[in-house]
C-alpha cells in the first residue's frame, strides 16, 4: 500500500510519470522505498528546501503507523 501511495503522489507531480520507478526493500519491520524519477523531474519531487519531499515522507509515515510498521523514502539520482 505504501508503494502505491507514493507512486500516485509522485506521478501527479512530475512531467514524465512513465519514468517513475519505486523499489521496495523490507528491513525487519521497516519498508524502504527507493524512488527514481526522470532526469528533469527530481526538483519537482524534492521541492524548494525539500518541502515536497518532507510532505511526502510525512504522509507516508502517517499511513503506516496504524499497523505498527515503519516506512522511509529515499530519493535517488
């Protein structure tokens, strides 16, 4: 569910939604989502001073707290 949530948000922000790739890695009770976007779209996902990335991480953490698991988002170049 976390992956679909992040994918929906990110695809809404970028110019090239087909280039969005999310790899999901489980580490104990933590899920690490590794996000890659198209070449010109990284700034749209991070935002000024990282505000958009922080907002996405906040929504992600709020969505997974109910079942006791944790999730983190890594934005890769």
